[in-house]
C-alpha cells in the first residue's frame, strides 16, 4: 500500500516518457487503399459510390431503414431537429452533463436547451427529471449515451409516447452499445453519430443521421441537399432553404474500411475497458462505465469516477497523469456551468461528478505496458 509510481511510463534504458495518447484512430492498409482509390478514381459518375456504400454498411450494422452521411454529428442533429420543426419559443430537454455539440444546434435553431440532471450510476439523463421538465413548449428530448453508457431508453421512450414528444438519440459516443438487443441510435425518432478522429470509428470528421421514419428521412434528405427535393425536375431549384452538411466521398471511403472492421474496433474498445476494470477492481470508492444486465457498453471512453469520500479529485488525477506524460481528459463540465447558459446548481450530480472523474487513454493500439502504467498511476493515488 502507498507505493510510489516510479517512472512506469519509460522505455527500458531511457529517461524518456513517451506520450500515452488519449485517443487515436485505428488506420490500416484498408483505409489507406480505399481513400487512395477515392482520391484517384472517385469522381464524375463515381463521386457518390463510397458515400452510398458507407450508408448501406451503416444501416445494416445498426438495423435501421435510412441513413444519411453528414459532415459531422452536430450537422446531423441540426438537420434532424430542423426537420422536426424545432424553432424559436420551443424547448429541448437534454442532460446537463454533455458535450456542447448536442446543445449548439438547439441554440442555432432559436430554441431553448433545458438541462436536467444525470443519474449517479449511469451518468446519463434522469428520466424522472425529464418528465418533470416537460412543458407545453417541449418539442424533443435528446438522449445522449455518455461515453458508451446507455440511457434508460424504455423509460424515456414511454415518457415520449405518453406526452407525444420525440426522443432523439445522440449516439455519437455509443457505436457498439446495445440496449436489450437494439443498437444505440436505432431506437429514437432519429439517431446521430460522429466520426470525429477521437471516436471509435472515424472518417477524420464526419457524422450520420439515421431513422426508420420515411417522412423524416425525406425531409432531412431534402434539407441536406440545400433544400432540393429529389423529385424536383428543375435544375438548381431549391424548394426550401436547406443545409450543406455533406460528407465527401474520400471521407466515406475511410468510413467503408472502418465499417468492415467495426466488430474488431468495438471489441477492442470493450477489451480495454475490461482491462482497466480488472486492474482497478480492488480500489474502494471507484466506479467505471456501467453495463446493466441486458446491455452492452460500447466503451468509447473508459472513465474512472471516485466518490467524494476518497478525496480523489480531477486535479489530483490530472497532475498524476501529467507526471507520467499520460494524456487524460476531464469529465464533461455541466453545460449549465458554461458562460452562455444559466447556472443550474440544483443539478447536483452533474455539478459534482466532473470534479472527481477522468477519461483514461483507450486508443485501439494501447499496449499492456501502457494500460499497466495508467492503472498504476490511479492505484497509487487511491491507496
Ligand atoms: C463528439 C460528439 C458530438 C459531436 O460530433 P461532431 O461530429 O464533432 O459534430 C456530438 N455529441 C456527442 C455526445 C459527442 O460526443
């Protein structure tokens, strides 16, 4: 007990501490081959080939009817909420603990984000508080599956049904997560994904809009094409003002390769979470990403959260990681703590958890030595 970490992050016989990165995409010859092919040949008549292939592969993986590749998850959310008619005077409910990307489109549409607290054990939306926050102006509820952890979709979908309010799934962090046989992102009115370079699968930047709703799909397809209805026969004739959030064929080529490797990529993420769990199981007052019975956690972001009693804070974790040149990331701040929103200190879980939590490195190629070192740093702090 109480041992000191002595340079666990050193290569044998040197004083150097190589950086242990937080995230890093897994890029193989396959991604390079497809991207090269798209750059060399994917023009003219073939300029949408990889995009279509990527959308098909994604639909099949998720088990949904429709998918539209986008330039980002933020863009997919923006178009989806615009297609639902969300605008000035409307309210959208989401968790206070969140990345701003989920709230920004609500603001851009002129609507109001209503931040509710998270559950202590899932770090996701508290469904009871969601129901209490519903007003006649509520136009949507966004379920964000934080770090791969799943929201209580049964309860959220029941609330949505009861009040006639669509549930949107921001599944940017939840590829590979499964809720009672259904993949994250496939259960709501629509779902969105991100392929930013830090996510489990990447296209550099990129996103996906998915839905099983025919009419919503048509609307978003039109919006994503600068408002041009696909049945419109006149050239350069937009039927409404739309958006330009398209993915390029070259990005989609990388996405096609990642989808061929999707099982490998999500399995590896789960292995990394399990490896941390195994090494850190003994620590009192520590919890990591939960995986309730009947669910699979896609483990995008293995995360440690300590109880208040342990006295282990974000700052202590940051300092300990920095000393070993480990790139760790802080738990999301409550959005209601940011200067552009009103403070909601009543969201006590959201306002507390980020002070004692940290995302730990989880890139696919992380080595045993690196996993051991990160774990040892945490253990040293906690014992
Ligand atoms: C990464 C992320 C986004 C944003 O994705 P972009 O592709 O960068 O727009 C949105 N929501 C959540 C929950 C995310 O983690």
